[in-house]
């Protein structure tokens, strides 16, 4: 079994890639943020999932607690469930993927 999805078929800033393609175990979303756009600050304590941030194009930063990590294509950033995180797009905007999963016991 396999499935194919073209991102152009999805609208909005948040694109639920995994759900749209029919994945049952993988949690994956694409975000397309305009220049200077801020995501909401949150943690994943309730879900227990860690998240992997993967910049695709543009630039920005990921605020993790009191730290700021630059987001640029080719960089991967893993954030544990208990850390507060917030994405802020740079002057040219930012497209990025977030993959999340609950660690095995």
C-alpha cells in the first residue's frame, strides 16, 4: 500500500500532511508562515510527544524555553514534550515540517 499527496492540494498555514495522506502512526504537519509570523507558544506535556522541526525554505527561529535556535533549511531541531516552544518566521517567511511521536516506554 502507498499514497501520494501534493502539498498544493492543501490550503492554509497549517497543512495536516499525515492525516491528509491517511497515515495512522505518523504525526506530521507542514506550516507556511508569512514574514514575521509567530506560532503560538506551547508544550506537548499533555500529548507526551516529542517534536522534530525541519525547516524547508526561508528562515526564522525556534524559541525553546529561554533559548532561540535559528531555523534554516538543512537544520533539524528535536524538542522534548516538556519544553515550551514557539516558531517565529524571519523577514522572508518560513516553511517547515513538524513530525511528532510519543517515545516508546
